[in-house]
């Protein structure tokens, strides 16, 4: 939500935020947390996705996005590194309740 960091906000952004908040408010198994975009954080190097599969035969995979490509990591050490990174991001982010409250506050301003 890059626009939030720069003060750009309008009806379209409010609709996107509502789209994110509705399932999180309706289902306690969905957690959203907001990090500050105006300072460096553990995830500043770029987006990543950790995908875990229910079947143990399928390995956990980390997907990294780059400007031109995607990269898949499967080595246990690499997976462990990104799990630690994810945990650091969670610790530095607003708590889930605080995130929902902040996003609701932003949508109420429109």
C-alpha cells in the first residue's frame, strides 16, 4: 500500500482496503499486519512468498520476485532464513488489531 506512505488516498484505495479487511474481520484464521513503508525494515530487499504444502512429499518453497524474473528456493537453510525474516517482519509490524484499526481509520477519512 505504497500510496498510504505518501498521503495519497481516495475512493479506489478505500475499496481495496475494504477488500483486504472484510475477510480478516470475518475469519480469525486470517491475519494482516501493516509495516511502515517510510523506513527500512527487514523486508526492504523485496517481496517473497513462503509456500507450504499439506503433503510432506511436496517441499516448502520460497518464491522471490525480481524486476525481471522469479526465483524459487527449496534448500532447508534458505527456507529457514526466510522464515526468520518473516518473523522479524511480524515483530516490527503493527499488531493485527492495530493494523485493522489503522486501516479502518484511513478508510473512514474518505
